[in-house]
C-alpha cells in the first residue's frame, strides 16, 4: 500500500478557514450544517420496486457526485493539531455514510432533520466528514403510483461545506441521478467507491483571493479578542457560554411559503429598495427585543458568500464565506451605528404602510452591502493572526455570546422543476444548522427551490433558548412574511 500511496497526487494544505472549522469540531464545539430537498422520480427509474434497487440508485448517484465534487472524497489527518491535513480516502463505503429511514416525505421534516444534527461526524481520519439521510416510505416503492417521492438531507462538516455548498451538492446529485435514469446500465450494485488517484482539491478561500487587513482594523480586533472588550449592559445575547462542555440539544422549526407568496414578498422588497435577508433580519431583531424588553440592544450576524471575490462558482463545494454584524436598537433614539427595530401600533403584518419596518430593512440592506463590498478588513482575514484555534475555542467557556441571532439566506437552488416528467426533480428544501456550544440563541436560515417553495428554519439549543421563544419567533416570522406578501401595495 505504501508503494501505491506514492502514486497519489498530494493534496493541498488546509486553509485558515478550514483549520478553524476542523479544530472547532475537534473540541466538540460544532457539529454540522445541512440542506435537504424532497425529490420526485419516476417509478420506472428503479430496476425493481424494492428497497435494494432504490439503495443502488442512491449509492450510484452519490458515486457520480463524488467524481464531480473533490472535497467529498477526503478524510482529515492530525485533526487535533495546529496543522490538520486533507488525505484522499482509499475506499469509501456508502453504508457508513448513508442512512435510509422510513419517513413520509410529505410530513413535517423538523424532527427527522433534527435527528441528523445529533449524529456526530466522528472517525474523521477513517471516513469522509459528511452524511446523507434519506427518508422514504417503503410501501411507496412497490405501490401503484407512477412517481416516488423521498427526502434527502446532506449533512456536512463546515470545513468542507458552507450553506451554498450544501445546495451545490443537491444540484450535482440531481444531475447524477438523471444521468443514471437515462443510462441505467451505469447503476452500480456495490456500496464501495474508490476515489481517483489524481484527486485534486479546489483552491482554499485564502489561496484564491487576497484578504488585506489594515493595521488599525487588526489592532482593534486583537484588542477585542484578547485584551479588552467592554460589555454593553443594554445588549442581549442570551446566557453566557457554559463554563464547561455542555450537552447540547438542537431544536428545529420550519415553515414554507408557496411560489405566489414568495414572488409577492420579493416584489415588496424590491419596491422598498431592500432584500429579503435584510427584512428577515429586522423582523428577527424586533421579535427578540419584544421577548426581552429589559434589553434594547442586540447584534445579529449575516453570513455572505465570498465567491464573488474568490472566483469559486456557485456549484463548487468548500467553505467560501464571511459575515457581517449589524446592530439593532429598540430605543426611540438609537445610538449611532444602530438600526431601529422597534415596533409601532401602526405596524401590522397585512397593514398598508409599515413605514418604519421598511426603512429599517433599507438601512440593513445598505449596511450588509457596504460591509460585504470588498475583501478588505473581513473577519475571515483575521484568522491568519490566530496563533491557536484550539486555545481560542476553549477560552470561550463562560464568556458572553457575540450575537443574539444569525440570518443566513443561500438563495435559490434549481431543482429542475418543469424539466420534464421523465426526469428527477426536487422542491421543498430546508437549510438548517445543528449544535454550536458558543452559538447564537437563534439561527434563522432560508433557502428557496426555483419555481417552488421558500422555507425558513428557526434553530435553537435547549440549553440556551427556551422552546417557547424559538416557537414564538418561528410563528412571528411566518405571520409577518405571509402578511407582507398579501398586503396591498
């Protein structure tokens, strides 16, 4: 084996963002990120109407997906060291990575997806750091309908996938499945897959784009991280990080808007010179300050794709993301730099004006656009100054959390709806995240299927956020987004 190993093309070193995420998982501070989709295929796509034939189709499509996405073929060497390494997996057994369960794809996915968030990405030096869960009703495989529906969820380590990458997985998997449907002789009955010997990874974020940092920005961030970061008594970000590694219980609630409501809501955003991401951020800030009236300041975090700077395509899988931090205030006269998030008696989900809401949403859009307009002075660029990621994470025990919430929108993913009855397609996507020891009390994640539904997920951890608050935020967002879509212009 040693002689054969020399023939392998060496893999590039891990990038700073990749190492950050590898060490974060190593100390059990994070688990996974996922995107799911509900697929529809013709029953004739199965070579026989049984679970074995269905499994062969899934495994074969995964094999073709791995041929197109190099990062899915690697394991992690030296995970707990300052310089972890990528290593090409010798043989991948899909039975270790794929779980096919009995689940009605037309039912709520919340509990089913949460189970996947609880499963650890372990044995990282032996098997790749992703998992696939498939939910299908076995009775449907042998039923009389001409089509079969199933939900497929991709869970990835954040070192190999950001949210857009999880969407790219589904685009690649869908193409692979349609290729197999058109060429059934390519369906393989073996669950084993051997990555190519000349596997070559895409460039890391840091290798693909310069990340210039000004001296004053660096000094400010280093002082805040290691020396002095005054606490704002008006700011709410949930309870402090636990003093030792806690048991984390993830929770998830989702709701969806149909295509007509989505189109109407997006048009309202355009009419008011803002974006859906900005609108959801303001609505989330409003509800949180309403639930915690003794605090009037909160910070959010809004990740954004760095691909416009790095040159990676939307179909590339990897971690190519940074984030911005808007600050919100529910006071009548917010401090400089804060965006108003107070409600008035005139604000109603289906009301005719909502003037203050739209003005705050415009300010949020302007802030996000300005803060993400250049690769200079981005927080992702500061990672090269961190001497010890492991020490950084362990130093967070007992500290105040940075933000009250996250809003992340990975946009529209083309599931091939309307591409022809003979082809596979997907709709009803869900974007969600699992446990993060130092994470925000609320995570609001958004994804849309082209020509289909838009789904919002609200995630929280039982040890950080009360269930009634997570459920209340989810209901509030659904009420307002639906109402704004229906209000008369």
